[in-house]
C-alpha cells in the first residue's frame, strides 16, 4: 500500500491555470501510449482524497448535480473542506476538515491494502507530506507553461526524492515517478 500524489502538471509547476481551468491539459486529447496508465493506476487505488476546489471543479465539469450518475469513481472519496459542499447521490463521499493524519488512517483502512490516491490540490498534498504520509509523486508533465495558477506542491521540500521512472508518452508527456520516503 502506498499513498500517491498522481497528477498532471505544466513544465512550470501548475496543475490548473489562474482561472482554475484545465483547458491547457485537455488540448492534448487522448495520448495512445498513455491509454493504460490511468486505468492501471485507478485499479490499484482503494481510497482517494481531494480538496474542495478540485471537488467543485469535478462537479461543475461533469455537471454532477444534474447527472450524479456521471461521478467517475467507485472508491471512497474524502473531500477536505471547511465549508458545506453539495453531495453527489450514490457516491461514497466523506467530508473532512482539520488534521490529515487521522483521516489518512481511515483512508488506509478503507483502501484494504490498495493504494491511497491524493488527487489534489497541491496544498492538501503538502499537508499529507508535512506528516510524512506521501510515498510517491507521479507527474504527467505537459509541454506547456502557464505562468500562474494552482501550484503543483506549494511546499519547500529540500530532502531529495528518488526517481523511480521517467517515461516518454507519445513524444508529448514525460511521466515521472518519484519516491518521497
């Protein structure tokens, strides 16, 4: 079981632009050589966590309040927020706030030996990192720069990570996997 931050990022380290948009990422469409990466990753995940901005983006992007059947995940999902957010009927969504360490323990139990996926945003992942709870960071690096937006991981991490793999995907993306501990 590993706790993994798996996300896409621009070369200059942003996961969303200054308008909280992912259009910069969607312009690439489907990359044939990446078609198994995401399904394989999801298959190994048993629980996930995301921040409220990410959750709201998914709700709006998928129009989930009108179409809750479009919720894309079957695993328990923790949404970290200090405010009330809408729920998606039929989805296993659990709202949390405060210290991530206790919630992480719940997530590990719910994952039943499978991995825990930290979806984002970067500040939430940073909180998990601050408690030593991130095992791997998996980045799909897109060949664009955004100049501003939501940072990949707004933390100073000076302890070097270990590169596990670097893979070329479709001569477009570099998929980098780092061990954090």
